[in-house]
C-alpha cells in the first residue's frame, strides 16, 4: 500500500507563488509516476502535471511555463512549484501515486488565488 499526503496550499494573490509537496509512504517501489490533479468548484477533476520514475515530466497546457514538478530519486517526495498564479488556478490540488496495482490519492490541499 502507498499513502500520499499533500501540503503547502494556501491563499495567495494573483501573480504569487506556492510550492506544494506530496509525501509518499509505504510500498514506494510500486510507484511509476506521481501526478498532480486539481478540482475547481463546479468543475471536473483536471490533470495538471506528472513526473515518472525516470524523471520525465509533463504538464497540462494551462500550466506550462508556470508550474514545475520535481521529485526525489526514491519518489517519496514530489513538489509542485506554482508561479504566476491566476484566479483560475484556484482548486483543491490532489497528489496521485500510480503504478503496478497502485492508484493512490491524497486528501487534497486547497489553493486559493484571489485579490
């Protein structure tokens, strides 16, 4: 079993920055990728970014150039650096650990971008 816990959310003004953290514990060797998703009020869950075990990264078009995902070699901690935040980035952000026989979700951390 793998458990993931997100942290780092908060209230920021437009143009500000936050760094989210996802800490994984348990059977870390099962993890092939860590994904960040978000869900805004009244919206469906949206994929934001991913990092694989070998370090490949991918981003949703809406966050390219503003967000950066990074990982420790062991995949036990992943960060999402969010810069130039916009009101439309407001959402609950979820960390997802995906791999063989693994699809684990955290409880989410709230990010609110508002003036």
